């Protein structure tokens, strides 16, 4: 990537703009002090636009200067705790200032940051916390029982409550630590903080992914496709502990943008936030688009959303019907991003791409190459389905527990299978470990899911492959019907039979009130498999 191209992109986005010389000097000082960490954008924006609102949550508004001071205070407080400066700080918080302050503070004291999924409980939480060696945990009050159980064998672990409705019940909270240390700054440890992002863990225990590299290439990739601009307002309701929501928070901070968020997603409240703050951007996970478009028409039309220039999502497959319906109502502002915890940004679908092909993941991001390979790592022709391999500068350095992804000729296996069309657009067909062989035939569940989704009585569906003595594996579909549905299970099977080969018809279709999902909106296939085992 040519530096001149990056410079032009940054000028268009407003990152490079005339400023007083003293501001440039203070920004340089922040870069030297924080070493261009993942959160240094907060400190830089505190020098660039100190009085601009940085974060708006249910507690109110913090300017960039105030957020910077709070993060310094919390960092100093963490160093002063009886247990000493944490080496690995785990954060189990929803979207709010406590999460953001903790994230920045950890980087300023050189502590590794472990972002925990707020749906973790029991053995999974204990496994991750122990495996990553967390010696301090900041968590929301509602997760107290889960954290206590996970730390049963680690009574000396430092515990700080990040959000509470009852501050009088807790001796150590983020708010109390900030208040008592305001005006102080942490002592430099000379240690560089490392970020540990967890994989989704929808089919097994989540793994910690380590990264190095990326930087300006990913910045240009985002700015070239999505119309971000400095010092505007973005509503971020995607969970910030997840790679996608986290990246959007960090990106907004580096742009000096105002981040508006709330602890729990609500579709109508999200539309209200957009209008009230005249947000130009919206960052969600795909299921949130579903929930917005599921609102009654009269409720949704109370809000215009006219200020939006982009609405962007990642984390799971977007429903093609929702893509089209959303753009018909709110305009051609939708961007679909295909990301991976291990690889960062891989592809982005622009509104034009989605109009042409609502189910596409888009074209490769700037600086990213995609290859579709067969089982012997041979390139496949356009249109044929194979393993997706990617290469970019966002290096994946392996999992914290050891091991890593498969590589071939410098390209990393994304873990998904898909195809490219004649226009160079990528289509993700499913996970490479989801393909099943039923009666000797290869079947990708996503193909059946898409077919079920075209039935007017089906609100959403997912399809699993399960072991079968006669056929090796068989398909089981789980569906959620619309409120006015009249279709029977046999009707749905016939619908699949009318559109796909007979061997792709699910042997069993189970109707549910809702599909189990993680906090990032991904369907939990592990929970569905457990349900089938319980029924056996």
C-alpha cells in the first residue's frame, strides 16, 4: 500500500487536518508515552478534541478530556491495590464507561487485557480465566455469582465491580477507584500491554487469539469502504468485548468520534439514540438488524434515521431479506463485514454489492487477498465452493493455549468455506467443520437454512448435522415461525424438497420459540446439540 494513498484517505476522513502546532506536539507526546497501543487513540483524541463528547451511556456523557482523566485515575488505582499491578486484567462488562475506562487503564499500566464474553458461566469462564492467568477481574455486578464460582480456587485474585446499581454493597468499584484517585497518573511499567480476544466458542470452548501487525492497512481498508469521518457520532451497540464491537470502539476513538452506547440492546431504543444524537454511523451484529426490522411498522416509523450515512455489521451471516428491507426503508447505507478474530477484516460488502447480491460478504478488503482452495490446497475455479484462505498484514500469532490456524503459501485458513463470483464478491457457505456427508452426499447446512428462510412462515432457522447409523449423518432443522404462521413441519419439508435435492431435506424439523444465541448474536449450535442429546 502506497503511503500517498493512505494519506489521501486520511485527509478525506478528516484524520489529517490543520491543527495548532501545540496540539500536534501533545499528540506526539501521547504516542511516545503509550507506544501506539490499541487504546492510544483515546489519549490522542483527548489532545485533539478534549471537549468533544467521547462516550455517552446510561450515566451521561464523558468528554475526551474527562475520559482520559478517569482512565489515568483508574490506572493509578489499580497499581495501588493490595495485590499490586495486575499482569493480566480480565474484563467482564457490558457496554458502558466502566468497560472503556478499564480497557484504557490496563493498557496504561502494561497489563494484558482479556475480554470475557458476558454470557460465560460455570466451567467455561473458569477455564478461560485460569488458562489465561488472570490475576484481576473487573466485572458487572450481575456477573458476581459467575465470577465467584470461576475464582473458587483463586481467592487472592483482585476483584473490582465495573457497574453496579448498589455501590454501597461493594468496597471496590471502578467508580470509587476513579473518584479517590482523580488527578493522579500511573507509574510507567515499561511493559507493553497485549490484547487477548476470544473466539466465539459457539461449538466448543473459546480460544484466546494473539495478534501483531495490522495497523494502517486495516485503517485504510475500513475508510476506503465505509464513510467514517472524524468528530462525528456513532451508535455502537455491538458488544464491545467481541472483536467486532471492540474494533469499532477503538476505530471511533482514533477518529475523535462520539460513541453512544447502552448496556443492553433494545431495537427501539437504538433507533431513538440515532435520532436523538443525530448519529452518522451505527455498528451492530447482524441479529440486531433482524430485531429492528421485526419491530411493528408503526413503531419503527416513529424514527427517521435520516442522519445515518452508514450502518455496519459483522459477526455472523446477515439475512438477505432483512438486508433488502433495511435498505428500502433507511436507504443504501448498509455495509456487511466479513471478519475473523484471527484475521481481522477480510471482506466488506458495500450497499451496491448488497443490492446486487444481498447474501454476499463483499469484496476483499484493501490489503487482503483471498483464495478458494480444495482439500489438496489447489485453487478452485470461480463459482466453486472450497476453503477460504486469506492473507493480510493483521498477523495471527497463534492461540494463547498453543496451536494455531492452518497456513498454506502464506495464506491462513479462515475456518470457513465459500466461493467467489465473476465480480470478485465472496459468499460464505458455512464453517469448514459444518459440512456433513449424508448418504455419501456433501451438504452444507447454510444452503438448507437459506431455503427455509424463503418460506413466508419462517422467521429464522438453523440446520445441524447429527450422527446417524444408517446415513452417517442427517440434517436436523430448528425453525422459529412468524406469529401468523400456518405451515406444518411437513409443509416446510416439502418446501425444501421443492427447491433442493431430496438428500438435503432435513429428516427432522423442530419448532422453537427462539434460537439460542450468544451475546454477539451467533446461534449457539452447542446448545442445540445439547438439546438433541437430552431428547435422545
